[in-house]
């Protein structure tokens, strides 16, 4: 969302970022010089104040980036001459679409003028849920493309930082420790890889409710020091520099932005064949696609990658080229074009 906001600001658009008070988003938006309207959770008065500001300052577009934001957008702007847009990133069917009087049905129906799906997979889910296809635009979330690939010096520094042998084959994954991200599947697969490929290491970066779960801790113990968990870092460049291969073992995924980031840093990707990941990773070109929840199949792909460094190099170059099509600039241009079409219809 901040990438979009920064890009729209560069195009000359005035913006207001509405977010929960005390959130990380509020802090980061203020750091970047945006006007922020911070709301207390479940406070009606805040929504009424937001409504007055929307009316007074003449905002034309309200763009909600999650379900809670969509509820705030709807309640604060009913009856105002604005165009409401909602971005859909998740892979479950919107609740309430089968009931005429459900608020969520109204939010995706007459109260919403356009829906952005981050992948064709998410778009198809929405269509099957009864949302008119004409309302849906597929615009993938954008990423920042680094000007250059990490060099040998950064790679060496990163490996020393995390006590990785210079000649190790290093696999990595970054994401929240939740069931859908599948870190447990990766750890199970890694136990097979580390026993058959000497010098293999695994780095997992992230926070989340399952990070210290008994299952994850047991799998880490079995890895006997060859796998470790790192805290989440805002700048993933050193993390990517340390890797030979990136893995997305997801059980579900709307798009797979971290896989795109890894690809932009020249890394081939092994990913589950779920959700939008098959739209990001091209099997046999930028990486490997495997069945979800299959440690055995994932392990076979990891072993194949470890034994073919020339394939890794070729896939990595293709991955960086493919990531260019998912740049933040492309996302900004396509989103601005959608806004303009909505305003032309309203005029």
C-alpha cells in the first residue's frame, strides 16, 4: 500500500492514509511524509470525523486494502460522491455473499465500484462467489526492483553474519509463521535434503503465531543446527544475498510477493502449485512448481536444484527478468488508470 501511495504522490495526487492508531503503518506513513488519519478500533466517533474530512476535503477515491479497511470505507462514505475501490489479496471466499442483507455482500456489490484482485486466481474466486466480472480488475501487488544484483562482498558478509559456510548450499524462506505459509512442510522436506546433500543450510525469516509452536521447534531440533530462524527484517537484501534458492511452501497464496522479491534479486524459486504462485513462478523457466503439502516432492525439487548449479544460474536470470513485469511502477500506472476510468464514469 505504501509503494502505491508513494508512486501516486510522484504523479501529483493528494492522498490521506487511514489506518489504526498506533500501528506500524501509521509510523511508516508519517515517516514518509503522508497525511495520516489514525483511527481507534471500534470507535464510531472516529468514523464520523473521517466522514466530515472526506466531505470537507473533497476526496474522490476511497481505496480499501483489507476487509476491515473496506468496512471503514463503506461506513464513513455512504451517501458521499466518492468511488470506492477494494483490493482483494486473500484466497478465501468473501463471507456473506449468499445472503442479501449481509454487509459484506453490499460492500462487494452496490457499495463497491471496483475490486482489484492481485492475481487471476483471486479474480476467479470472486467470480465464483457471484461478483460481476466487469467489476474486477487484476492488478498484482508491485515490488521494488533492485538496480543491481547483490555482489560477492554482500554475499560473503551475509553468510558470515549468520555463520553460514562460504560453500554451503543455502535455502531460504521469508514470511509470517502461519499455517498457510507452510514452514513446517519446508522443514520436513529439509530433513530429507540435509541428509543427502552435504553442506545444506536453511534460513527462515519472520514472526508469527506458529514460530514457537511445538511442531516448528521439534523440526528445528531435528535439523541439528543446519536450520535457523531469523527475526523479520525490513530490508531483505542481505537475506537474499546469502541464498542460493528461495522456497515458497505455501498451502494457499493470493500472489506470492516474497517470491517476486526473491526473483528480483536473481534467485530461482521452488513454490507450491497453489493460488497465484503459478502465475509468478514458471515451472522449468524461473524455478520449480511442486504439489502443496508434499514434503517428499518438495525435497526432490530441492535436491535437483542443489545438484545443478548451471540450472540455478539460468533460472535465476530468467526469474529476475520475469519480476520486472511486477514492478511497483507497473502497479501504480495500472491503478491510476483504473481510478481515472471510475471518475470518468462518475462525471
